[in-house]
């Protein structure tokens, strides 16, 4: 679905003339000469609430989000949607509980006034009471906020009524324009790619000798900043954002200094968006200037990669209401449709154990027979658990067993093909309510997780068929593609051979049973193998392997 906009951060213009008279200058005052000194330069943001005009559709989806000026959900893939929020208010930094900071309880948030403390050049123009041009001067605001005159002395005027107009492109440069012979309502050409700011004092009466003019600039074009937020994935980061843009902006504009109205003209174009810093969960575009006044604006975000998530088709936000003088922030939250993946606590035999839900299937976090008092994500001997022959309900080995397995429970004949199955059987060793996962269960888990070598536990994966601590330092991590914090850790504990009963590949490979079989070759069941490689997780089978002893990880029925 797509949205529509309206919320803005605005720079407002006010002027305060402060009159100060000194006795020593009485002679100048008697002659009617007054001077004007620019003593301050400030900008104001007027954060408008959702009750202002400018929306094509309803401003909110629910009362819980009534502060948002605009909301809509856009499909991202089968599992995720993009929640789009448009505002001009300050955004709470807690992205998972994102709210807008309201400056007051009324319909209109309070004006936030901020001194300009960056290098900005502006031009101050004087018009007489009839709106005729008189003179102008250039000023620079430095990084500490001080205002310095660049050309000649301060204004010296006779007492009377004047208009004072200041304008800037919010940069440290400003082109000279010949204003002689113009009036205050003469159309003034504006660079539509710059952040044009304007101030008009209104008609001011100068009577005392010394006058201080405090300038408050108002931004007259729109500014857009796009925030892409993947915080709901709990750790995945944006690694790529394709060609992105906002449409449309007009190529030219003029300003009426008297009314403050900006008139857009020229061709309609798109404005490219750049995201200069990726590899973060929250990435922000460089602000762009938009010169238009429309209700059908359009945001296009190109191909996006968030960890293992990728969308090659552009994500579109349509019907944006773009109004002059607004400072928009459009937040795109990438959120799961339904919480398919999460960490859980489950009750097993009247005790509570950690589990995970991945693609809506719940897996134990421990191998069957492991020490559940240990941290399941820190490789240790106690996490290996027991080894089971396929179709058996009783284990034949554990982490302390090495060499030829001499367990009394070892079975020499092959079980029937239905000893384990799609549904829990009487021979299934998992607790009540749980079962040995099928090949389909394992394939689904592998498809919905990453198995990256960078997530491996242990640096040296090689055979160590002992019961020493170093033999248990390796593990494979399968991490949810939807939620970085949801993961399963599988000890790499090898297996016992079905013929020799010898321990094999401990510390090199992890091998886990599925409940599934193949009909040919005979006496063959499917297992899952973990290796140290990227994507090192797969299901397969070895001929006549049902008497092999492997680890078991249970899944809830």
C-alpha cells in the first residue's frame, strides 16, 4: 500500500527591532540620522502536528500512532513489510518504539528556535515604505553564531519607515544580484537546488539613533531526509541501497519578498537520493531540496539488501503531499508481517527451557541429552548430548565415549523403516510433544537461516576423536534470516560408524538425524551435516547408515 504525506519542519522568519538610544549621540538624532546593526541570526522550526492540512488520505492508521503525520505499509517480501512514517517532528532515537516528540499538547507544536552556528552568507536589503529598493549589504554568520558585515559600514538611514528583507541559500556563498530599480514585490529568481531562506521584517519605524535587527530565517523550499530502519531484524544491516529518488521537483522558482510566496516553475525532475554510510541497521540519506507544491509526490527506493534479505524491485511510496517550507523526514521501518522467528521459553516435563521459533517451527536449543544448565551458544563438551542409532529410543553413546563404541545398547540389526516418521512414534527419543525432525523440517530450517563461516564457533575444524576439552570447541550457527538474534548452535561432535562403532570426525563435522528415509538403497536414512564452509549445512544420506549413531535435535510437533 502506499502513502501520502505531510509533516514538516519549518524555518520561520521573525524580526525584532531593539531600539537603544544614547545621550552622546543626540546630535545625530536631531538630524534624523539613525543606524542599523544586525546583531543576531536565528532559524525557527515549526513542527506541525497531524491536524494540519495537506493529506490525500487519512493521516494515521491507529490511535496508537496518532502523532505520525502519515502511515502506510508497503510489501517488501513474503515475510516483511515496509512501514512508512512521514513527519516533521523530532524522532525518538529508540527505533523499535518510535514516537514523535510533541512540543505542546495543542494542535500545533511549539516553535523551536535555534541560533545559526555554521558558516552562512546572507544579503540584507532595505526597501522604503513604498516598497522601493534602497540599498543592500552582505553578511556572514560564523560557526559561533556571530554576524559580520562584509562590505562597508553599517546601514545609516534617516528616521522613517522601512522594510528589511534578508535572504540566503544556507551556504557559505551567495551570488550578487543587481536589485537597483526593483520593488519588494518584484519576482526574485531563486536557485531551486539550494535551501533558500527568507526574512521580512514587515514595515518598521526607525526613530532612535541606534537600532539592532534580530533576523529569524524561514526555509522556503522543502527538505527531505529518508531514514531506512532495519532495527526490527535485531542486528542485520543495510549493505546495499540501489538508485533512489524523490519526484518531482521543479527546475526554477521565484520569490516575492513582500508576501514570502515561492512560485515553482520550469521542468519537473527527480531528485537523486544518496545514502553515504551503509553497513548500519539505520541508514540516513543526505537531505535533499524539493521545489514543488503537489499532492502526488513519489519516493522510489532501489534494490535493497539487509543482511540475507534482498529485494531487487524498487519500493515505491506514492501520493506524497509536498508543501513549500517543510522539513520532511520519511522513515521506512522494515518489519515482519508476523513474528515467525523469535526466542522462546518452553515447558518440558515441568521445567522451562530455551527454544527458538524459525519460520513458525519451534526447535530445541540443546541436543537431546545435553546439559541444559550450560549456555547453548558457547561450545562445550556438555552440549554434545547423546548419540542415537536411527529409529532407536535409547542412546548408544555420549561425549565421553571415544574409539570403538562398546555401549550395551548398540543395535546390530537394522530397524524397520517406520521406527521414526513424520509423526512421533513410540521409538522417538524426544520428550512428549516433541519429535525427531524430518528432512522437510531440516530443509525448511536451512532455507530460513544463514550458515556463514563468519558465525562459526572455533577456528580450527579438524578431526579430534578424543574426549579432551579441545575436541568440543567447534560449533555451527544457523541464524534466522529475519531476526539476527534468533539462532541455533549445533556442536560439531562427529558420529559413530555403524560397522566399526568407531568415533569419527569429532571436531570436523556435525551430523544429525532426520526422521526421514530413502527406499533405495535399503536401510538408509537421511541425515543433516554441518561443515565449516559458508552455507555449510545440508541434508543427504549415506548407504545403509541406519546403524550409525548420530546426534539428535528435537522439534515441537
